[in-house]
């Protein structure tokens, strides 16, 4: 935080943030949630997850990363984590999602345990639809999008297209 403050950034601790409750009308497990208002009220919300293996959710990517915004009960999310992630994605979306997959924890996540758990795909992917971006992100981990339970659920709930054949993916090398 000191370096961010020195660069002029506003740095907040969650205990200093106000919360707001949102309804999740399409939710099957998660019908409402409390989240930090700063994410709702900001001019442009950019979601920047580092994709990684997650022992409970299979993978952390754009949709799973939003769990960090919740000021509500994470314990309730974990009771049905895949459905909770999909439910939340029907009600809350970032303006831009960027997957920073330069260095990725492939197993024993989210924390990892050894350097052998880490690989270097050296990729970055961006998109406005979190489900579609996560569908591509699954391939970075060698998975098909429908193998990730919350992603498959979100696709069926209309969050976004997860069939890679139906997506326009532009590859750029720099």
C-alpha cells in the first residue's frame, strides 16, 4: 500500500468501505448479496484476476474473482460455490475483465505450495463478457469451458457464450 499511496493512488481497507445490498433475481442459490459500494459506484470497474487453480471452485478467473467484492457471507457462497459464482455473475459485471496469465498456479491453489505448481503461459486476455473470457481462460489450464462447473452453469444461465467455436478470439503477439 505504501508504494501505491506514494504514486498517488487511493488505498482503502475493507473496514473503511461502505456496503450495499444487491438483488440477484436470476439466482438459484444466491438471491442477494452485500458488496462494497465502491465497485458499484465507480466510473469504470476493471476486474483483473490472475487465473489460478482453486481447490473448491476448480479455477479462479473473472467470475470467481468477484467473490472478493462481497461483504456478505463467504461461508454461504461456499455452501454451493459453483452456483453462487454463476448466480452473482448474472447480476454483477465488470466494464472490462483482464486475465493476467503470465504466471499461473496450476495445482494446489489458490495458494500453491511449490514452484512446481506454477507455469508460465505468458498470456494476457481481455474482454467485456466475463463468461466468454473465462471460457478462453479455461483453455490456459488445459480445460474445456464446460468442465468448469460454475462456467458451465453461467453459460446455461445466459451470462455469456462459452462455446469457443462461437467466439471471435483475436490473438496478438507483442
